[in-house]
């Protein structure tokens, strides 16, 4: 499991103590819906104290996730988005909050602002964040490409490749131990970790053996390429991309770390990025030599993760990428 985590995140330490004044105030003349005492409901307690609300007017379930329960809390001080998980401690949400906070601090692309992470008294954990009213579409792809590139350009790390905590990609642990060597980091903590998981989970010695041969050879794909650690969302597929009511792109549910900017496109096979997205992106972050040759290498991490999470339906795609690279690299 995850080898590093931090203590309970306090909004006074990392994040704003109260929501932005631009949140729309909800005027619903009903009594608070929750009768549980505040001491037994830390979400309610925070909203009615540091969240600056005097009453909660409505709590509504929000769909879309498969790991956590999500709710919208409407109050007389605006709305909040709350995720809870009754099965795990706060480390997963702490890592998410740190990722959201890091992206927010770049002041480039809109993300939900995290406010509070904590433990539930009956077991499990929660995260409270800004509620963003989504628009009718995923927004303009050209604007998304430009703002994502601006985030990559602004989000730099002096520590190298990795992140201050391990986090998760879906429900799979994602190891973010710092490294000064991107090829070593990606080979060990991305491809290598997923290959070991497939071997342990399925006894798949074939994909493990061929995958490890590839890991030892990937350096050839990075010759004459300058790789800087950039802040990555880490899990950028269509379900994690939206737009606000003004049409500005919003990205959410990150698996952040600092890595090669091209790794951000590893989920492009289910993100729907078009030509206008890439054209705008590369105007800010110029395309590097060999981009096309490395594209499938970054997809491989996510195909392996889907294999480990969802089963054999993704194995053939992962194996095909591995075999193609072994042939290309004569490994």
C-alpha cells in the first residue's frame, strides 16, 4: 500500500479557510436537513464554522464516481462538494487535496479548491472542496489544450520527478518516490509497479517478462530529449474533464505528480483530444523530437492499470504495445 502520507490537512495550513465569495448563495427557505449533532458529523461542523455557513439547506447525491460517495451541500453561504469513503482512512483524500492544491497554485486551469480532509467518527474519511457548477459541455478543446500547457509550464519541481506523497490511480496505489532520473522513475514506479501487480494478481509471467525487457530498453526513446519535471494531473480522461458555466475548462479527480509533460496524454485513448487541443498545447509547450514514438509508451501505464483493475479485457492492448516496442527497439 502507500508508503507515505501526511497528517490531517487543515485549511488553515494549506488551503483557504472559507469558500470564495464568488460562490452563488442559495436561497432556500427550509430548515437544516441534518439533525445529527455537530460533534458526530465533522463535515457539517466544518461547513457551519470555518465554511462560514449558518445553515445547511439541502444535501443532494452526486453521481459519476465508482470509488467514493459524493454529495452537494447547499448552504446560505454557497455550495460545497463532499466526497466520503467509509472503508479507508484519510490518506487518499489528503493526497488528492495536495494535488488539487498544487494545480490551483499554478493559477492556470480551474480545479476545485480543496478545503478540508478528515476522518469520519464511524470509520472512513471525507474531503470538502469547492462546488463548481458545470456547463452543458466539456468546453473548448483549444482552450483546454492551452491552459493545460500553461499548468505544465508553471508547475515545476526542484525535487525532481515524483510527489510529496504516494497517491492512487483509480484505486491502484501510485508510488511517487522522488527521483532525479525520469527514465528510472517511469520504468520502476509506473511500468514496473504495474507489471509486478499483474504478475502477483494474475500469475501473468509472460507480460511481466516482456514488460521488464521493455523497461530496460526505453532509454533509447528519450535520446536528445530534455525532460523537465512538470506538474501533471495524472489521470486525464473524459470523465475528469468538464467546464464551468462560463465555458472555462475544469479538471478534477487528479493523480498528481511531477513528470515528463508527455505522460499527461497517457489516457488520451479515452479522453477525446482533437487536433485543436494538441495545436494549442504545442503552441505553449513545443512538441519534442520523438513525441509520436513515445506516445504508446505512456498509454501502456494506463492500459496495464486497467488490466489490473478491470481484468483481461485490457491485456491484449497492453501486450500489443509491449511487443511493438520490443520489435522497434530490437530488445
